C-alpha cells in the first residue's frame, strides 16, 4: 500500500534537497518537472506552482490551511495527539519509535495531519489537512483518530467537512491498527452522510493506497490539484504485476477525471474560490430550507386558526 | 450440519496421501519417510510396536510444530495450495447455496463470489474471496485478487442483505485487491471505500472470517463486521509481507522479517483485540482435514450469529461503530 512512497522518494529527496540548497532565503528553486529555475519571490507569489509548466509543488499542511481559509479563522484541535509504537516495530536499520521522534524533530509536526475548524468566506467548516512530509503522510492510529474526531466535530457543529489528502497509504509500522483506520474514518463519514452534511475531498500529490481506498474517495464532491499522482496501487507496483510499461500520466489526477473517478481538477490559485462556491451552494439550500419550514409552519398555524373545525374543537 | 463433498475440492479431501511439503515440515517429512520405509520393509508386521511408536511420534511432533508456528510459517500455511477455499466452507456449512453474479455495471468477478444460502433455517448472504483449485482455476479466479467488479458485486449483495434483513457472512482469503491498470481505470479504490462506508451502517448482523490470507484493503473491503474471526493459522495484514519488505527493507527477500515485524498471524492479531475470536484448526492445518475445519467454523458462526441476533438493528449498528471507533493506539503528548 505504501509502495507509492517508494515511487516518490526520488522526487521527495531531490525536491527537498533543492529547497534546502536555496534555503533559508529560498532565492531560487528548480522545478523537478521542467527543470526551469524559478525565483524564490515568484515561487511564493505563485503559491508554489511552477510558472513555466504549472507543476504544483507540495504544500505543507500549514501552507495549505493558510491558502484556503479566512485569515486567523483556523482553530486547531487535537494538536498534541502522537503515535505510539504498538508493535515494537523494528525494520532493517530503523526502530519505529526512534523514527517517530526523528520525524517530529525534522518536520516540527506531531503527526501527518492537522485538524480543526475555520471559515471560508465567512462560512464555517471542519478541516483535516494531511502533510506528506511526515512519514509520507501515512495513516496510522493518530491520523485515523484525528480525522475521525474532526468528522465527529463536523457532525456535532452541523458544519461541512473538507479533507485534503496527501499520503502514501496506510502506515505499515502500526500493522493492522493502520488498516482499521480505513474502516474507522469511513464509518464516521457514513454517519456524516446520513446526517446530510456535505464532505468535500481534495486529493493532492500524492494520494495512494489505503487513504485513496477509504476517506479520499468518499467525498460528495472530489476535487484534485492538477498533475498529482492519485491511485490505489502505485505505477511501479502495476508495472510489476502487468509486466509492461505504463503510458505517461497513468494514475494522475487527469487520468482519474477522464475515467469518471473525480469531479474537478482545480488549479491551486482557484481552490479557495471553488470551495467557497461549493459551501455557498449548501448554505443557500439550507437557508432556503429553513425559510420553507418557517413558511410551512406559519401556513399551518394560519389554517388552523381559520378553520372552523379547529375553533370548534 | 456438515454436508458432503463440495463439487470442487482440495486434493487431500479427494483422498490423496498427505504430504509434508512446507519447508519447516522437514522433521515431519523425515519421520513420515521412515514410517513409509518401515511399512514397505516390514509388511509382515515384524515389529508392530516400533511402527506404532513412530506414528505416535509423528503425531506428537506435528502437534508440537503446529502449536508453535512462527509468523512466517503461519503465512506459509495460510497460503498453502491445498488450503480449503471459500467454497469448501460454503458447501460444507451452508445449505442451498445459490451463487449470484455481476455488478450490474461492468462485469462479474470470479475472485469474489457471493450469493444466498440457508444457515440453521435462516437465509443469509455469503461473500467470499475465492482463490481456486489447481493452476487453471486459480488463474480464472485471479488467485483471489478481486477487481472493482468484485467489490461492486459485494456492494450490491450487501445492500440486498440490508433490504431483506439477511445476516451477512464474509469469508476472507485474498493476497489483496488486484493492482492492475484496468483496476485503476475502473476505480478499485472507490469500490473498496464504498464498501467500508456501506458495511459500517448495514442494519444486519455481519460476521467476517479470515480463512486464509487477509491481505490489506482487498480484505478489509468485505470485512467491516460486528465480529471478526480468524482461523488459527490464517494471517491478516496491512500490506503483503513482500510489499512491506521491498519498501522498508528495500528487498522483498525480507518478507519473513516483515511478517514478523507487522505481527500478522492470527494469534498475534488476536492479542491486539482487533479480532474477536480465533477458530481452531485441525492439527497440521485446515487442509489436512477440511471437514473438521468446516465444523469448527460452523460452531463459531452459530455462536456468534445467535449472540448478534439479540440486538435490534440500531443498537447493532451503533455497537459496530463504537467497535471500530475505539481501534487505535496513541497518546496525548501534553
């Protein structure tokens, strides 16, 4: 499931290394897609999108929140939940417990997802934003728990939900606990759906494995950023199984749109606007429903007071 | 009731001599060979006591080895080519199985079968991964790796179960959902995800049993259940040991180490509390006595189904929600 991380390791490392070389001031950045040099100022202004080829660089969860929601409206929840090492997992030269500590130090994050609530154009919503930096955005107990809690928050506050995915899949180091987070988050979303609350799923580069096969594909509306890898199995795994080279662009956001798996591909600069539009559709409808109900109640009351039978009773 | 032979069955069930073909069964193989030679040489029963002793020794040794299987050895038993398939259990445990076909959108998937059957005078819906018998059938069944059509057929049958109040029984035995190009095109991820959401809210009792391999999302896609059971020598894993090894060890030859590290054997999974019950297997694995294996499973199914039927649908669904809601290990760092 997490094999997609492997496909990405190369780009992660090179992208990371390039950014490191140009940091701390980010004077220039090289696009991994078209190899053009982008000025740091331009890079930030274009929201980390290559001005030459439209390659969408990965955003951190914080950057994405800043991009999407009304300034200062974001309130984080459960920010101190951290993974434990339930299996005492040790692989070749890595102890999972140590890896967690290293990742926390390196990224300054405590887990691979940031959750909370905020407003977009004044409309409140609950959000779960994943971050690929933290162990490939993989889903273990903490990611599953935080997402489930934010889904439940949406239920209790009766507000819409947005989850932005960026993940290689389920986290193998937590074994079956990770797999079960797929069921847990999906069960919570099923409840949200029964309550008639909208869920918007945003797929970003990359979204794969157990994350795709659970909450990511359950959106009422599914959006994706252009060019992102979105799949169940990664291209490398597919090639191994099929014994053939895959055509360019397989398992990209465009591929999914073509095959009817997602609703829209949205450029980064237009994301906030599209989300606001979707939120407004729902807000307008719930307002009109409230008005209809009020009108209906008034009418019934009027009828009752006018009807002779009711006065006789 | 355990009915007679299924139409297709494992070779052992057909009466073929039992072989010890797994690597760790070497001591058993040696001893069996010894007994075989003795049988040929001492056909006139020159030394019946020694023979009896050797047979008893074999039995004890087998019991000992199978009581202490390592994780990787369990994987080998779970994947044994003669291990009873879903249909072996279906035909032995249930009556009147009527297989239903097709997802009403694209096709029918022989890797994930489903249908209606009678269980203790009650109608149930059965779903199961089917790995197939022998090379040709296995290929036809895609080695038990379903395509999206399989999950969508399952979705349809789950809905039917909910609509007509039929309990749902799912038999899990898959290396994983198939990772092909066509599967991506036809939405493997969406098909699995939809099943997870549907099963979470289905207002009927659901029992899932891992009978062999529980591989990743492909297994989970039909196992969001009120009760999750595992056969004693089955495995359930977040990722195939080979896949995990190729990522975390950078070499799939480390699959045994990956299997140990992920703790995927039935007894290890049971220790996490994620699995509700272990179903015993005959000594030497289910393939050595499919009839007995089926009767163990039948007893477990009867027990769990009757206890689930005590709950009204709303309570059943809420209990199921809480069951999955509570899975996870984490702490608050503040």
